[in-house]
């Protein structure tokens, strides 16, 4: 078995700070990008599109290192992995020359139906055994390391035999893949399911974390929702700093999928993230 | 303890709206509100995409009717493709069925054609084909994203009129558009603008299309049309400008 995860060196592990490439910013991102070291591509927003998206992508790869992040792989789904989807995804990851690709530890389609949303898996041994070979399969197909992201979830599926963190760790160890650690999701899940987010982070082997997501969320009262539609709050910044002290510097992307603000606002927020990441490491020294 | 598949099947019936959060809360051991989030999100992805892809049709029908349509569509046409726009792909068939079998919109086929037009705009925009640049070709070529649509109703005139008028809701459709008046449209993703445009297929545009489609040489095109070389060149240049054909750089 090829060992993809260990092909990542420190330079790839820390490409700096960046944002997602959004249609709203297509017109200005190449002229206005102060402090943006890297862009994240939401794979499905560019796959199989020959027009503006294709042109922008070709230009973006000349200007920035790009990383691919998907939402529709359905790595935990009950149906066989979608071959056509994977072929298109591989075409994209080869085109943008991303050093790795990622998706969520959840599922987004089942029994022939696409949900276009991330549905949580039960934290069971059966689910571990189901997901691990599928991760190996996509890594082998793409010939690149795959990163699983810790998704947010509002309902703990019946049949849990372990904690959320043990579920994630068992899968990444067995599949030998990386982690895309979404700090906002850790915060959201810890709040919604009542656990200590710092303990969750402490448990993660530092070398497994190859990328961070940081984002805002929405307070629904009884629980909070990870909408990627608001500014990052202070507590998430603090948790991010805590996590960076644990893992060392790792590529960090601000996720903003809804109510996308003007580019200038994201550039400003990216500077705050950089400041937090830098501050975290100064404290360690 | 339920198996992975049992849990997923239960979730499936919730997400498809076959079961209510109330009915499922015991199995999942959680509040209705938390289950409702998932049900709402999955449904919203489909209905919001539909609203975005069929703006004209949506604005022509009363709010309650639109809501009824999208709910029935969600229930009966589950999404099967990983592309979000694919969730709208059967909507034209659905509207056709409503108009023809249930005589919705007084059985006016205009509404089917309007839906066809709006969906084709999405298809053309999303085409994975890449339009060659003038310096990449030796002879004139058709824009690979070109779609030719034959309508029984004056869809192009209607769209042009309504998009430029910026009418307030609710929109009411004038009778003139519901009279049959065949119209052929060219839809393309414009190579420079990278947006979708449509053009009514006028004689000059049809001629330019034929010349390029049949690979007719310039001298033969001049002979065939009985026009001067300047006129033929102008016709081809206009079709190039419109994005229907691509002329080589040195043409
Ligand atoms: Fe994320």
C-alpha cells in the first residue's frame, strides 16, 4: 500500500493563510489579495465547468498555491463511491496541482439520492470499517493524500460505541490519511454535545493535521449551527490559537460559503487569523 | 443497536420528508428541532436551486402555486446527481406533465417552453466544453456551447421584454405572448463575457451558422448568397461578435 500521508513535507503543511475562491470575488482576487497566501477551491464549484470557472481556475493556479476541498464525495455513504464524480474530481485536483484533497467524515448521498448536505455517521465500529477502505480507495485512485474534515453535527446518530474524537482518530490511523481540522466545527460540536473542545484537540496527533478551517457560525438558541455565514467569534479564535500551539503552524483557510462579504472584509479577517496563528506560536516560545 | 444501514434508512425517510421529525425523535433520541434542521437543509438545497434556475417562471405564478409546485417536485423527483443544478434537471418534465395532464396554467404550453428556455440557459452556462480562442483555430468554428431552440411561442421576445422592463411582482402575462408565433433561438455562452446570451435566429445569423456548420468556403458563401464579399464578411463578423461562431484571428 502506498503511503500517501507521509509524502507531505513542512512546506506543504504550512502554506500560510488564505480563503476560499468565490465567484463573488472572481473579478478582483488577482489584484486585491494582500496577505492571502493560498486559495481553497470548493471542488464541486469548478468540476465539469468549461466557462468562467475554468478560466478563473487556470489563472488562479498561476497566482496562488491551490488546495481542493469537496463536499459531495459521500465517503461514509452506503452506496459505492461515485466513479464519475471521482474521475471528475481527479481531473480537477491534477489540473490545480493541489498537494492533497479533502472532504468531510460524513455522507451526502444514500440509496441513490443526493442530499447536498453533510449527514453525520454513527460513531460505531461498523462505520469505521465501512469508511476506512473507501478512503484508501480514493487515495489510490488520486495518488494523493486525502484529508478528512471533522464535520459539525446536530444529532448524534444511534449506535455510538466511541466518542467523536476516537471515531475520527481510529479512521485516520487505519486509513493512514490526514486531518483537515475545522476549529469552528470543534467549537460548535463541543457546545452542542457538551464536551471540552480543548480535550478534543489534545487527543489529536499533531502530525496528522495538514490543514485548518476557521469560520463563523449561527446561534439558534438551543444549539449553534455551523453556517459558514458569519464572522469568526473570539472564542473560536482562542481555540484556534490553542490548537496551533498543539500542532505547530499549519495552512489555515477561512471558510465563508453564505452571505459572502466583500473581499476587503475577508482580507481583514485573514489578517486577524494570521495574527492569532502568529501570537499562538510566540506564546509557546 | 441499529446497524449502519438501518440508521441511514431512518435518516433517509426523514430527509425525503416521508417521516416527520416528531415520528423520528424516539429512534434518534433527540429533539424534533435538531432533526428538523437536517430535513430543512436538504429540502432547501433543492428548492433554492429551483428558485434560482427558474426565476421567470417563479415570478409569473402566485407564491402559493410556486410553493405547491416545488414541494410536489421535491417529493417526486429526488436528486440523483452530485451537481447542485442537477436537482432542477427534471423540472421541465414536471411542468410539462402539470400543464398537459393536469391542465395547470389553463393548459398553456407557453409555460413549458418558458421552463425549457430557463433550464437551457443553465445547461449552456454549465457546459464543460471550452470555446477555442481565435488564435487557436485555422478556420471558422461554431461556439461549442451553442444550443438551438425551436419554440412555438415568442419566448425570446417575452424574455427580452420582461428582463428589460423590470416589472414589479406579481407578473401578469399579456395575451400576445400566449399566441403561437414560432421563434428559433440561439443560446450561447459568450466567449469573452462568459455569460449566456440568446439571439433570435435572423436570416443573417442562420446564414452564418450554415456557412460555418457546413464548412462552406468564403468564395462559395459569397456565390451562394449572391451578396458582396464585404456583406458576407460583415454577416460572419456579426455572428462572431454575437458569440455564435468563432472566426480565426486573421480571418
Ligand atoms: Fe470546514
